[in-house]
């Protein structure tokens, strides 16, 4: 039985309450891209999901998302497809499922990535096969999850007119429900992102920090630099290439992800600082999620944009080694054109490349 997987990166939802610096309504923190791309303890949900599938013996994994997926580490058996919006991504997934079938894949695991799930791949597939149904969907105590197992032969024949994502009732009695037995965090808000970090620190889930535990409760990834006059109070995580300045204090349950910079004398307490974020000197940041200029205050349940680089700034690198990928045009009619347009970014100007990858 040959099994493959398709991961579709869902867009992030808006927070329940958000305000910008003038008090007006705004989209709030983490509004660009997907929660699945946000790193926690050195790896994103997307990376961890792909790794889980490949380690379990899944033959190949296709990832469909926005341009941010191009920063995904290059796995040998992962194919990347860039689609501009959610609608186009599901059209791309529909076409990709057909492609997997033509490659001889009997069963395809399809996941709409938004939540962080910990599941046993073999046990889940066994439960699917035991039903004898061509389509099975995972669910937990809160309801259905965007996680399906589909038989490719059925999809190419009886379900030929099906539109993704799968919805109950489109076909009589399908999808069959399969209980989710592992850890689930739906990552619907910045609060959930913080809860995932806390659960990892406290051993409530399987998520393990990437890097080395240099002291009990202190993890440093490769290239992390901590000034000798700074202070780390366990448990904390300092990601790859992150710099902590002189007299800074990083205290309990804080995680600084990849390529961050913490200014001199700044205190970070129970906070998640996402990749490529610089915090200025002498700040006091607590109970928050910071994603470059976007700031979520979890105690006050508000989110806002900070445009003063003396406080918070975006230090995303302006050059990137772009992996081989393909693009799915949003106006493609799959009934008339079954082929994807392959796109090579190598010939594009550096300024345009930076805009596509890092500015939306």
C-alpha cells in the first residue's frame, strides 16, 4: 500500500480583538501567512508535520501554500507549490491529488494545515483502512479537523467532480469519522501559539526544542549568541542565529526563535518572539507574541502594529536561496488545463524576490 500526503497551508484567522496604535480596528498580529509557518522551538508546524509523515514511511509529501513555504528546509521527498490565495491552493490540491494517483499512490493523507496535531501515522491509517470507506476525517472533542485520508482510485472515479476541501454530505455517509487520540492545538489565535510554547516547555506535548540543552531548562540552537552579562532564567529557548545583548534578561517560558536580536537591557518575560524580529534597548516585554512589527498583548487581548524601529523591527534577510518549486496560477481552469506552470525565481531581480518572499 503506497501512501503519500498533501499539506495545504491555511491562512491565519484574525484575532478576536485588535487595535492599532490609534485605537482603530486592524487585522492585528500574525495576520500574514499561516500559523503553520510560525516557528515554535526552532521548527514550524509545517516542518514538524512533514517530518512526522516522512519518518513514518510516507512516500512523498506535497506542500501547497504562499511564498513563505519557500523558506521550508529542503526535504528530499517534499514538493513545493506556491499559490497566491486559499482558493487557488485547494484547486492546486485537487490537481495534485490526481497527480499522486497517476504516480501509483493508493492512499493520500490530505491536511489543511492550521492546527498542530500529534498523531500516530500508522495507527491513523489502520483506523482508516478498517472502515473500508474511501474517505475518512479526523475529529476531536471540538469537532472535525482539516485532516482526511482518501483513496485515490475513488477520487479519480466516483468523486471526480468533488471540490476540495472535503465537506460532509457531498457523498452519502462520507467522510467517515475517526477519533483523534493525540495532542491537538488548533492555533486559532496568538493565545494558542503561546499555549503551544508553554505545553512544550512543560512536557504536555511531544514538541521538542531544536538545539542543545546547555543547562536544565535552557536550550540554545546553533549560532545563538548570549552576552556574558545577560541572564537566562529557565525555562527559555534561544533559536538559531539569535543574539541576546548585554544586561538583557530572558525569563521563564520565553522562546526567541530564529535570527532574532534582543537589545541591551531588555527584559523578555513569558513571551514568544518569532523569527527575524529585533527588540530595541531597554524594553520590558511580557505576556506577548511579537512578529517583527506586529505585537499581540495577551493580557489585554489586543494586537497592534509598531512602526518605530527603535522599539521593534523586521530584520529578515534580503536574500534567500530559493528551492525548486512550481506555481499555481489563480485563474487556472483545471477542467481545461491540467498542467501547472513551473516557475524559476533565479532570474528575478533581488528587490522583487525580497518583496515576494518577505513582504506578503
